[in-house]
């Protein structure tokens, strides 16, 4: 067994258990060892039975004098035991665990951890955790509590992790002592330095694999180097219906420079919602076309693919360049695509063959897995690749996470944009807000967090229920309903109607988050806004404010309003992400899904200093990688697993 072995190589872990573990992100032995406790329980102090008091949570070691199954008054099974040590004895009970009388036998030495209560007149240890024998894992120490899932308890995890840690000896450069200290610390102080060391290792691995990617990328030589005919491109830009922003211009320059070098471009374009990434992509595609190469533009959803298709068509048609659309249910279906210059599509595009792809553009890149991105790249012969994202990642963090990519950032919004006026609206002002919407005579988005009412989210207005309610509130307006469970065709229709102005209000789950561009809509309402991260709210808000009209964003919420109020004064996704980072910690800033950042096991996005430290170290190690066999094998493994989007 080594660290990269699949988890099923461990004794007692079959395919069913492996499935459960996968829910925790545990696929290999390595993953198991890097399943980090989120808190600890101090069970190190052993109490004498005679000393313990009701209300205390205690660890005792004793002998089982007797144990039996009994019934409660309500005819439920109850297990009763008496346990003694030198100082005295105590009653112990469990509820409805009949198997216990087979596990625990009179005469056994047992360690128990639990709460002492009065049960009737007697001091009783109620439902304690137990461990038999002298080689204790779960008792008599500081005990780790892990993120759990159904069928995988902390106790189960401890029992698996403990023996591996004791057999590991030399795992240099990975510090085995830190792993021991984070799982089974002698004192709580040890956990913090262990965490830092492990975080550093994790970042180092990430940074090294990025550097290796980058190296191999830079070694790739193109068989056909693009020439960039600047006059024609300038002409193209001059014919756009608007002038490019400063940072659009700068980015275009960076891309054109990349395109004319002998190795393929691998660039990430980061830009806030509405910063105008699409047109930058179009210019790159035009440059590819001038070199007789096809461009593939990959969009995460059909809605977006359609939208890009329309946009590009209108921009590029005047130049006599044909644009094709390929989605799951597109009519355009050929074995091999030889004609059009630009193809816009969803992942359906990845199963097609093309004639001469020279440029691949991936929009909202985090929505695609590494495998999909690699497949996209295989559609051409070392094609140039431009990925685009609206996820606000601070520059230093982006450079670490995507160290293999060159980075361009759109820092300014197209001129003439008016900041979206934003208010947090408490419940008692809801009707007034509705009246205000009626008076606005504009198109409105209403976003509800989830489609069905679910038990744990009772307070959340389900979009469907909300839709019915809103239809009564706005009897004179036409409403559309958009959610993830609709068929692609139905979604298209709903969006189409809204875009064409045939409906006034689009009630939706957060599916609108991804890129929809409907400039006539100027009001965005977000229900239960406290459920969203600020960066996510900002993305949603970015659906409006796309024209020269004043737009508005109303955040309905009764709680967490101080945090939400940051939305009223801040209009940069990056700033908002950083505010949330401070207020709520890194786990929450980007919402629960779709943030596109790798899920760290130990490190955090707040570790700026550590990130910088590691960058320097990685650069030093890289030339000497031969000397670190384990590091190399981990890198190998990381390459196979690659960080998947969440
Ligand atoms: P995103 O970066 O979110 O993908 P888009 O590319 O969809 O943004 O652009 C948002 C809107 O801004 C589009 O309607 C687009 O036509 C418009 N736009 C882009 N660049 C400019 C510009 N320089 N001046 C004015 N409008 C622009
Ligand atoms: Mg976009």
C-alpha cells in the first residue's frame, strides 16, 4: 500500500463503503489521511467513578460487572450495565442498542465517554461511547471529530486513520509528524502548527504541478505560427458598435501577442460580470479566422451557447464569417465540421470532429472539469486556449491556483454603465417594494434560492410557489418561470420570451447567475438574500445594469443585514469577495457550489503569506524534483485525479 492507493486497498473497505467515502471527497489513502478534523474532544482526563458529578461529560475506565437488555415503560429496548473501578461503581444505560450485549461482556475492561445524569434517583452514565481493551484510540486522549456523512462516523474514521499513522515511517518531504499531530495531538497547541505545515505541503503540491504544466506547455512548439494582421483587426474593432475599454484593449494586445508566438497561448481572462469578455473572445476568434483556423467557443449551458451565438453572429456577420451553433439538440449535425469559422456550443461540441481548430475559448471555465478541458484542447493540434471566468479571485491567489496560466484581468466596466442602485429590504417593506416594481414599468428578475420547498429550508420561498403567488400580486404583468428542472427547450422558450419583451417578470432559481445578457431588464429582486455569498449576489446583480438605464437591485432579507448592506456601497466583485472573506471565512465566499476554486483539504484562501512563501519554495524545488521521489509520485497522482470543479 502507498498513499496513492485507492481507498479499497484498506482492509474492510469495499465498494459500498468507498461510495460513502467519496461523498467526503475520500478516494485514496492519501485523501483519508488528509481528511482533517474540524474540532477535537478532550477525553484525556480519566475520572474516578466516585468523583464524577451529574452534568459532567467524563471519561472513565472500569470493569463491566453486568450488562443486560431490558425494557422501558414504553416497551422500548434499553441496555443496562454496571461498571466499576477502584473507587466505586456506576449505572450505565444505552437505548435501543440490543447488539451491545454481544459486544460488551461482564468482566471486560472498558473505557466509556459520556454524560453523567440523574436517571431516577441514581447517577447514571447515559449513552456513552465505549471502547474495549487497553490499546485505546477513541478514549484517553484528545480525540478528533471529523466531517461525517451517513455511514461514516468519526469513530469509524479514527479506527481507520489511527493504524495507518502508526505504520507510516518516512514520508519525507511530507511531514508525518504533522499528520499525527493533526489527527491525534498530544495537546491542542500542536494542531495549529501541524495545520500550517500541512497547508504548506498542499499548496506546494498545487504550485509544483502548475509549474510543471507550464513548463511542458512552453516546450510545445506550434507547427503553424499565427500571423496577426493588425490593420484588419483594427478595422474590425473600429466597426464595433462601441469603443473598447482600456482593459479590453490591453487584454486584446496580450492575446494577440500570445497568438503570434511559437507556442500555444494558455491564458485566463478574469473579468467581473458585464466587463465585456465576449467581445474580447470574438476578436481572438477573428484573428484565428484570418489565419484560416476554426475557433471553438465552449459555453456551460444551452442558454449561454445560444446567446453567444447570437452575439457573435451579429458582430461577425458583417465580415462575412460564418458562425455555427452546436448543442445537444442542434439540427446542424455532421460527422466532421469543415466549413464554419467559429463554432459556439455546449459540451456537445466535444464529441464532434473539426477540420482545423486553432483556438479554443472556454467561457465560465470553472463549470468544466479538467477532463472536459483536456478533451476540448484535443480538438485541435496544440490549439491556443483562452479560458474566461467571472469568479472574483484576488490576483495573487489566481496566480497560485492557476500558476500554469497567464492572466489577464478586465478591471474597468464599459463606460456609461451606471452602478446598480442596491437596497436591503426588510419583510415589512415587501408590499411597498412590489408597488414600486409595478410603477417601474420595466423588466424584472426575481431570484429564489431553490426550486422545491425542502424541509431544511422552510423559510425559503420555493420558486414554483413564489411564481403562483407573484402571479396574483402582479395580475397585469406577464410572468415566466425558469429553473434547472425545465427541459432545455422549455428554458429556451422562457428566456426567449423574456428577451423579446413578451414577459415582464422572470421568476427564477439562481440559474440566471451564469451569463444571461438581457439589457432591457433593469430590476433584480433576490429573495432570502442572506443565503448567498456576496460574490454570488454580485453575480446575480450583474444581470441588470447592462444598459444606459438606471438599474436596481432589491435584496429581500430579514437577517444578516449588516453583511448584505455591503452590497449597497460596493460594486466590485473582488471587493465584495474580500469583504465576505473577512466576515465569513473562505468556505463561504463563493457560495457552496460553482465557485470554481479547487477545494483545499487543509490550506485556505486566507493564507496569503503562506501562498507567497510556497511559491518561492516551489520554484527552488522544481529543478531538483528528482530528489523527492514521494513528491513526484504525489504529483503523478494529482495529475491523474486533477482538481475537479465543485
Ligand atoms: P461578460 O464579461 O459578463 O461576459 P459580456 O461580454 O456579456 O460581459 O458584455 C456585457 C455587455 O456589455 C454586452 O451587452 C456587450 O455588448 C457590452 N459591451 C462589451 N464591451 C463594451 C464596451 N467596451 N462598451 C460598451 N458596451 C460593451
Ligand atoms: Mg459572459
